[in-house]
């Protein structure tokens, strides 16, 4: 910034300095006229000594060329600097302050109550809901899934997190291993990674051939349209995370023993091949962001906000009604008539360490 300011001070009064510099170089200029007129007059009309003009005509041309060359970039330099400053200020203003834990937990509790209502509606209406969670490693997919399911019944809401395919599964139709996890009427299935593995990790790591990859891009939109036509509500989320935030979360996984299991060799490769994954994601979006099942991008840099935003969006994607039953009255406990409890010593209790 100091260099830019120095050039600005030298060139700022462009109309005035252009004339004053011409006078000092050519030495025979008359008194300077008003700035507006001086700017309009060409520099060639300024009187020059005949001897200097004869001896150094090329020198004068070079000096004029240097002046114009200096004036142009100096006038243009402040523009990108100002634009960069405005851009930084806009980014800073767009950043939100961290969400306080108290407010986050209060909002999450309300949303989880609504999730229970949604679950009852899905069960009552026999809806079939599929939610895909895709995105960068350490972008917050698992944490969001946990917050969704922790208050729901596993009989209604299931999580499908498939491991690497077996030898038998590799010989099947690609979508076959996922079809068996699709919901029946009255169920909701959350896929922690899905059939989009082929467009992501398999493509980047070379686990599939080019022909298999191209076939997936052709058949995936048709497969999803078929699911939608069959009555399945298909919702797709892509979790995005910045380079800096992903590195911070990876470092946290390295130094926290209880999180070592989250850091796999594929996660490390995702860091080493960041650009390749970005290209694969862009190509995947270009082919599979269809009208019947569009992609919804989640900013995962702030985990708390991302969880609340995803749950809110999921609730808004399905029209549901409140089926909360009438207040429950607990019946009285049955009296122990004719029942004799066996001695406590006949039972094996766990050690009371705490």
C-alpha cells in the first residue's frame, strides 16, 4: 500500500504535473496557462531550443513516452487496490459471529421436536424419504446426521453408511447395493455417502474405469428420476468446507485419540488431491443437478449453523402436520398379589466402579 500511495501523490494532479514536467525538461516554455487549457494543449507546441531539438529529437520522444507510460499505470493502480479493499470488507461483513452454544442448543431442541412431528407424519402417510449427505471430508455430514436421528425412532429413520464394496458387490449392477437400503412406506433413510462415490472418490482414486465413470454420469440422472416417479422424496445435500477449516479439523482428529477413527487414508488423499476432487464435484454437478432432484449446497465452515440450516431446510421440504396425540395419562401400577420376587443373590450384577 505504501508504494501505491507514493505513486498516487506523484501523479494525482495529472493535468498540472504533465505541464510542469514538460517545462523543466524543455527549458523554454512560457508561463503555465490554466490547468484545463494546459491539459488540452499538446506537448509538441511547447517551444524548444533549436539546438536541443536538433541534437536530441529522439531523447525528447523517449521522455514523453516514459511520462505517458508512468502516468497510465499509476492512474490504474489505485483501482485494483480499492477493489481488493472493498472485496475484503465485503467478505468480513458477510462473516457471521460464532453462534453461542446456549442459542444453538435452544434452537436445536425446537427443531428436534419438529423432526419428531415429521417422523410421525411420514409414518402416518406411508411416505418414502431418501436424504443424501455428500461433500468434502470433515465438512460436518456425520454430525448433522447425528443431530437429526438422536431424537427419532430407528424403526422409522435409518442411517445407511455402506463400507467398501465386496468382491460380489463389485460384480453387481452399480446401484444394486444401494437399492436394498431404500425405504419402504413410512420410512426415512439418511445416506452417509451414497451412489455418488463413483463420481467422487472412485473417480479421483482410480477405483473405476473411464467407461464406468461415463456410464454413471449417464445413468444416475435416469436412476434418480425413476426413484422420484416411484414416489420417493429424494433430497440431496452437498457439504462444502474451506481449505483452512478442513485442515484445522483434520489436525484435531490427529491429536484427539477418540477421533482417530474418523481419519482414514482416503481422508488424507482428499487433502493431497483437493483440486482433483473439486473438478470431479463440478463435473458431477453438471450432470446430476437435475430439476427432479437438485443439489442443495451447505456451508459447513460453521458446524452449528450448518446443522440448524440443514434441519430447517429438511423440514421445509416436506409438508407435514402435527399429529401429537392427546395428553397421555399414566395408568396405576399393578399390585403385587401372589407374586414372590426371587432373592437378589441369584442375579449377577455388574461391578459398581462408579
